[in-house]
C-alpha cells in the first residue's frame, strides 16, 4: 500500500487521531505512514483495510481494543 492510498483510506474513516486510537498507535505514526516516513507493513495495511470494512458508526463509537 502506498502512503497516498493509506492516507485516502484513513481520510474516509476519520481524523488521524481517531484512526490511531482505534488501531492502538499514535497519531504521529499514522502521519508518518501517510508521508512515507515510516514503512506501511502488511499488518498496518490489513488493520486499516479491516477498519474500513466496519460500519463508520461502529468504528467511531467502539472503544479502543485492550491488548
């Protein structure tokens, strides 16, 4: 996944902070993935793509998963 695709997918889901909170990463990590400063590994790609499959209302109202 390219940084551009990552960013456009994330933008369809919400803010960097919202997506980061749900994925369990910092907003800075999301920002760095979008600019290409950090590699988007397969795990990060799949996590974002799976998040995109959730109904948006569920994504925004669900608490961040506990690890």
